C-alpha cells in the first residue's frame, strides 16, 4: 500500500510545513515515508510544492507525477495539479485563492475557503491546517492524533500555545463537505 | 536509537560526526549547503575542527593536510566544486591518506543548475584526478543508507588508506525520510603509524606523493593496484529486488535506482517478470553479479540521470551476452516511474537489437529540439 | 498629447540604453539593481556600449548577462578576472569589465583578482560587497563583519576561528599594477552619485590604457540579513562603513586634473 500526496501553493503559505507534518505523523505511525520539496530556481519565484509518499514497504520513487491526492493552495497550483491527480483521487482546493471550480468529475473534490476559515479562527497561519484537515477527512493516510502529536513535537517552543488552534483548524477543515 | 526525520544532507553530516569525525573543511554550494551549515553548528559545539574554506581548492587541501595527521576528516561539495578538488584528490590518492568526500551532484556541465543529476559518475568512478587512482564510491538511495554508508566510508577509508566518496544527487540531499543515527562514537585516540605527528618517538615521518625515480613510482602504483584488488574482492555491495524469477533486469544507482523500483513494482503488478539490481558500491562495481545475471536473464535496462555513464560498466559486465537498453534523463530532469515502466514494456514486448549502441538507440527515441 | 505640453515635459528618468528592458530577479530592496544601473549609465555616457564585453560571475549577479545590453560571458566561480584577461588580450580595444560579489572575488577568486591587478591588466572590476554569500543562502563571506551571524557562522563570526574580514579595496591598492582602487557605498542618493563618479573614473582608466581598476561598492542583502530594505540600508551605514571606510585607496597620479 502506497499513498502519494502533493501540496502546492505560494511560498509562505505553509506548504512545506504541512507536508512535513504529514511525514512526521506517518513516521509516528511507523510507516515508511518520504518528503521531497521542489527546490531550485522556482523557490525564489514564490511557488512551492512538496511531495509526500506514505507506504508500508520500502518506498521507491519519492517523485510523484500522478498523486492520489493534492492540496492546492492557489490558482497556479490548481491549474497545474487538477489534471494530474490520479482517477478516483482527492483534490483539496483552497477556494479563497482560486476563482474557478474544479472540472474533474472522476475525483473527490473538497472545496474549502481556508483563508476565511483561518481568519475566522483568528490566525491566518492556520490556512494550511484547515486544508490538511480537509484532506485527512477524505484520505485518512495518517490519523489526526498522529498529526497532533507531530505538531506537539515540531512546533517551535514559542508556537506551542497555538496547538489547540491548530487542532481546531484541522477539525474545521475536516468538517467541510466533499463533492464526489 | 529512535528514528528521526532528516534531510539527506544533514543526516550525512550528523552520521559523520557520530562516526568520530575530527575535522571538516568545506565551501558553500547548493544543493549541498545544509551539510556545511550543520557542521558549522555541531563541530565547534563539540570542540572539533570546522573551517569554511576560501574555495573548494582550499577545502580539499585542508583535508589533505588534516588527513596526513591520521585524523578522521571529510569535505563535501557539489559537482562544480568537486571539479576544483580533482588535483587535491589525486595528491591524496598518491599519498595514500584516508579521507571521505561527499558529492551531492547537480545538473551540468558547467554551472548548470542546482537540480538533481548523476552526471559525475565517470568523473568520480573512473578518475578525474590524474594518474592511476581508485576511489571507493558508495551510492546510497535513501536517508538510512546515506547514514550507514557514511559511517562505513570512514572505516573503509582507514582500512584501505583510500579516498571514499559518498555519491548522491541533489534530491537525496534535500529529501526528508526517517532514519536511525548510530550512537556517538568516541574520537579515535590511536593514530596510525604513518601519520605525521611531530612526536618524539625517535621516528621521522614524511608524507608525499612524489616518487622522482620511476621504478619507485611504479612500486607505489603496484601497491595501489594490489590494494585495489583486495577492495574489489571484499567491498562489492548491491541490493536486489524481485530478481529470483526475473527474466529482465533493470539497473540504476542512487535515486535513479529507487525510482526504477517503483517502475519494477508496477511492471510486476502487470505480470512482467522483471527485477531490479541497484549497485551500492559503484567502485568496486558489482561486475560479477551482472555477468552472472546475464547468463540467465533475457535483457537489461540501465536507467540513470545522465547520458549513460554506468551503462558502459554494465555493458562491459554483460559482454554482449544479452541485449542492453538505456534510458536516461539529464540536466537536472528526473525520470518518473511511468517513463521507466514504458521502457520496460518496450524492452519486453519488442525485439531489442543486439547491434548498435544502446546510447544511440536512446538518443534516437529522445525528442529533438533543434 | 499636444506639442505645447510635450515641450514642457522633461525626461527625468530613463532606462539607460546599456540595460535590457527586462525585470531582474533581484530581491526587493537589493542594491545589485542600483549598481547595474550605474554601470549602464557610465557605459552610455562614454558611448562604449557597443564595444563592451562584460564578465558575469557566480553569485546573485550570475544573470547579469540578461540585464546588460552589451556582450557578456559568464565565468566559473571566482575566475572572472582570468576570463576578462583572456578577452582583453584578444580584443585590446574593447572595454572589458567583471561584475563580482564578495564571495566570488574575495574568497574563491582572490588569486585571480590579485594576479590580474599585479599584471596591471587593463580591465575594470565592479566589486559588490554585501558581507555575505547571497545566492547560496547567506553564508559567511570573507567580508562578513566580526560577530555577524550568518548561516555558516550561526553564533556570529568568531575572529579566533573564522578570521578577520577582508578589505579588498585597500588590499588591491597595494599592488603596482593597480591604477585605481576605491570604495563607495550604495546606501543613499549622495553616495550613489559618488559611486557613479567612481565607476566612470574606473572605466576611463581602462579607456586610457592605464591598467587595473576596481570599484568596491558596499551593498545590501536584505533577504539574507533578515531585514527590511530600509533597515538594511541603515545597517550598511552604521555597521559596515566603520569597517569599510569609503575612500580612495589608490588613484594613479596621471588621473589628476582629468574631469569627466
Ligand atoms: C566552484 C563553485 N563553488 C561554489 C559554488 C556555489 N556558489 C554559488 S554563488 C556563491 C556565492 C556567491 O556569493 P557572492 O559572491 O558574495 O555574491 P552574492 O550572491 O552575495 O551577490 C557560491 C558559493 C559554485 N557555483 N561554484
Ligand atoms: S539574496 Fe541578497 S544579494 Fe541576492 S538578490 Fe536577494 S537581496 Fe540581493
């Protein structure tokens, strides 16, 4: 069993950290996992993405072309990854940052106004957690508890007080309806 | 020790430290820089030597000097920086002092880019430095392997008074994966007898790579060659996947090898009897394993992130007994598993000609932009 | 637009012809762009654009060849003065300049620049001192100040183990072959004007065949310094200038009386 996930958006949206959380959580559950960022000239251009592979055997390619799931946090990422999600897969869209619906009829689509939700929760930095919650509700590749534990272990000391908010953000995301 | 999530670059750095690294010298270059940055924090903290050199030329010669004292020493860089180190590496080989070099390869030639590539295979495995020299070359494909092989590298370097290169591509340097680090080994206290020390044991020691009298240089070369025979006999490493009943073999090293593993699994899922051989020691190369496989399988597919450099070594091992095909991506472009799967199917379904060169056939299939 | 209005208009800002009409990749607030513009204006004023060959180095300015509207080549890290020497020796009547960062010129390339200066090589070096390695993510450079934190001197540059900063303009001024070696800064309009004058002088030195010329320009790197552009200009002025005084370290006496 192997699950591949791509998270994409602008630099600064917490794309890489969301991916790392998934990876930490998978490690927590004793699964094999790889996390690989896009790096290189695109780093400076402002777009960022990372691929996470979770499996219960030795992982082959850490590079992913057709992921089972993608979280797209802005329009360029939707444009790029909508077509690439594997049939039957999951696409989580941050509708706060895109101005068109997803066209694919053969995948599960979760559309979440994540910026608005995060702002309503009082912290814009929760956007990635809202979307991560939305993903895990449809594709429980790791448990929310494991993510919670990973957060506790990897949030810097000065952000530890944000733990409950992170959890709430994930739950908000998880309660968003999906279109199958 | 529990598993930790680490980038390949930092995992190698910490593994080296745990293996008892005394001194590190390096110069910043992407995609290797995290390794140097990790050293800049940890080595001073542990009271060990860290110098950011003025250049790779400086770094490799600092290593040369440090290695002459018999301490555990290493440097790391990426392709363009490694090119600058070639002179020093040859001197180090000629002086027979142990050292570990990490090359986190990127796209080239020239300044190229900072994306992952494997195009330094020939430079590292088949020389680059002048003279007859044989570095031991280890090619991990995962963070755990990178850790284990880094530790091994120091032991092999000392055992054979050799240069050991840990050869990875930029993606493994940048990738995070769980890995288990070894416990902290104590620093070496005994130094080998050949090491300079300015001591008062009544012995005067000199280290040099100059042998003005050709017969003396020949004796040195013979010693190096015989030692290399020993390395070839003892240090071949590789990993096999699904080879027991395989009728076709895919082979690739490092990241190309692990990407091929996904393709091989996909092919197996479709009932294609294919397996993977992933060489771990590129030098010494698992030549005999490939030769033996060529007696019982129907064909080989070599896949690399270069224009077919390991390909030549595979072809030498297969020695024309079976067809060999090649698939490579270059310049920092990474092959995806579906591309390799396509190549596997092409090999299995079609007749792979025994005539012509696999590199020419591959070039024929690649798009033409101009 | 009617003619009356047109006559009232005065051009106060225009892209120099020696710069390409493209956006650069430099970070907001980075003074690499200012330095490019000054060099371009000087090339325009001297009307040498079409006989100039630039040599880009390895660092954030590696793509300078995309920004200058002149012929350009791109050198291996630190080797620009050697490449420039090769070009100048083959095409002695062209204007040849290198554009190098402090890691490039004062670290890995110190040998080449010293040798070129000692030979009195008739080239101009534009040297950007931003006290760190910009492109690779803010590591320590030879120019990093004592105590300055970088990604490879995380506790601040410790002169005991990491040595002292390199004062390139002063160092190169000691060489016989150097005709002109000065330091200027890009942190405010007055200094920018002074920098331009110095660049003009340096290129005039070359045009007159008087040998090696270098202008060191104190520059900011807000991204890796972790500052806003404004903070970084202030830091340059307050922290860098005391260590890197603005001044003329060598001016060939034959330049006396020349006005550009
Ligand atoms: C031989 C070699 N070593 C290292 C590098 C990596 N590298 C690229 S740019 C750079 C430093 C550039 O810093 P600087 O010259 O200060 O210019 P800046 O980016 O600050 O403008 C380094 C070390 C390289 N390209 N080639
Ligand atoms: S990293 Fe620094 S030197 Fe490079 S473009 Fe950005 S601000 Fe300028």
